C-alpha cells in the first residue's frame, strides 16, 4: 500500500485536521477584536464546513468492501464509514449548540478541541490494532479533559477536569497494562489474530488479569460502575456543550470499540452469564458491571437536584442497558447495540442543548431553573419533552425501540437457558424507576410556575434549529428504525 492509498483512507480525518488550523487562524487573526457571539458563530460555521467536507470525502472515495492498512491499523468498511458520518453529525450538532453558551473567550481553541476529539473518535472506530486503539483513545481523552476545564470562571469546571484527568490517567494505565499482557500471551496486537490465538487456550491466570485490566480501562470510557466516579462531576462542572460532546460522540465510539475488543479480541474466552448456564469468561464480569450500573445509576439519579448530574447518573444507567448488547454477542445484538447508542447520543445531545440554553439564561442547571419552561420557551420545552421521554423509553420514540432491540437480543442469546432474562428483568425494573426522575424535570417545565422575576428564555436561532432537528430525528427513528438499522 503506497502513501496515496494511505492518504485516501485517512482523507476525512485529514480534512478535519486542516479545519482545526483554519478555525484557529480565523479566530486568532481575523476575528480577535470581534464580539464573543460573532466569534462563536464564525467558529461554528467553519467547524460545520469542515465536518461536511469530511463527510463528502467519505461518500466520494471509491474503495472495496474492506480496506485494511498495516494489519488493522486503519480498517475502512461501509459500517465504519457510516459511524464516522454519525460522529461528524454529532460534532456539527455540538458546534450548533455551543453558540448558546458563550462560556469562554478562547473560541478558536474550543472548536479546535471538539474537532480534534472527533478525529480521535473517527480513528478509534476504524482501528483493529491495540496500539492504534490506545493512541486514538488518548487523542480523544486529552481533548475531553481540556474541554471539561474550559469554563475558567467556574471553579467546579477545573475541579471536574482534574478528577477526570486523574481517573483517566489511571484507567489508561490499566488498559495499557492489559494490552501488554495480551500481546505477551498471543504475540500480536491485531484483534482478530489475538482472538484466534486464544481459542481453546483456557482461562489461565495471566489471561484473566489481562481481561480484568481491559474491562477496567474500557469501563472508565463508558462510565460503567464501579468506574463511573468521574462522570457526575465532569458532567456538572464542564460547560454544557462540552458535557454534551462527552455524553454523545464519546459514547458511540467507546461502546463500538468495547464490543469489538470483547467479541474479536477475547472471542475464545467469552464464557457465559446466562441463567443456570454460567461459564467463566468476560461475560460474567460484564454482566456484573451492567447490573451494578443499572441499579446505582437509576437509584442515585432520583435524589439529584442538578439536571446535569441527573443526566450523568442517567448515562451510567444507560451504560448498563447498552452492555446487554455486548453480552448477547450475536450479529443482531451488535446492530441493536449500535442503534441504541446512536439514538441515545442524539437524545442526550439534545437534552444537554436545552440545559445549555437554560443555564445561559438563568445562571444555573438546578431543577428550579426549569420551572415554567413551557410558558417561557414553548419550543424548547417541547424538545425537552421529546428527549426525556425517549431516554425513559416511551414509545414511539427512538429510546423505546433501542431498548426493545437490546432487551430482545439479551433474551435470545441462549434460548435453552432463557438467555440473559435475569438481567433483562432487572433492566426493565430499573427503566420503570427512571420514569420518576425524568418526570421530575418535566414537572418543573410543565406543571410548576416560575418566579415573577424569572427571566425570559430565548435560544439563538441556530441552537433552536439544532434542537428541533434532533427532536425530529428522535421521533423519526422511533417510528421508522429501519432508516438507521439498514446501515448497521
């Protein structure tokens, strides 16, 4: 493979890297003396143009069914291309939502970090080599650490970023140590080759340590219990658009690579977590993590007074539901998992978009700040209604369809032992619990009245447009899930 083919495979990521330089140049040289609002709009437009160019390059390139560079360093196929387009779309929506924030004067740097994080996400979904996976994760993580700390006027932002960085550094050490043990056991860093080497090997102690280390490292990325401690503080302290990017794009790529590593890399050491059919392997470990995430995430979300923290604990609970798609370990369950993760990303991005507008208008994200939202901003409150009901799993919204597909895949994993029915029953029970705290937010918006002196809430047109489009997508994918499933 020559350099021209390498450039062709990495053309979308290269386009985004060029956009980073353009955004920095325009903001630091041409717009330095302009208002914050104008700079945010210019940075948003430049970022969207760059993402559109990257998407066009994905659609335009002529490749075979699968292009594999350097034994899994960069693997491009129709599915990864589609996921890259999804990630670019999430980055564009993040840029549109960011206009409502005005939380920093370093506008060019902010949009550049969002784009650099997107480049890390795009390389991550194309990687089947342990080294490339780790490098992509670190590019993504470093961008997210800085985005979390971007509101310099808020001490909580710095505190959250420090916690996120410390936990992230420790999880990276665990992950790298697990990867090094895998390499030592198999003599390869390529996931399919590692999986083939482990078939019939049995669970020796070194493999068990490598497995646990890898689960710890990746469990941090998806905010699953007990590796979740960074998430509530990071979501609450970070600027709302930064938290939206962490909760959406990062979730899509992290769950995709988690499923790929477990099902490809540890293919010969899966075991079983089905009822009365237990066998040692990675599935019992993941099943335990999933159950803990559902219970702790939902029960802790009930007592939250901050909507950002509520969404953080909700994200932990949803990570538990999503792990069911990994545990089922069938082609249909992988498609169900990606459908769930993508629709969740769209929904939570919209929810954080509403929080961004409310926080900018009222100065806070507490439940009381949403009082009377239906009368202060009818369109905004309607979008919030769609997003929260989708997160709760109310039909016919996308969240219900996603849960239905994942839960069905869990039950059908091993019909002779009722599959993962025990975990599905727990997931359904915890979903019922989640109705309470989502309805608490909607009660503030639709039932309670705001104070007489409460300020009016007006969202910038471009942010309101993004939220309406996200709400339409959530409804559309709930009514016609085949529009997304055909690509997965």
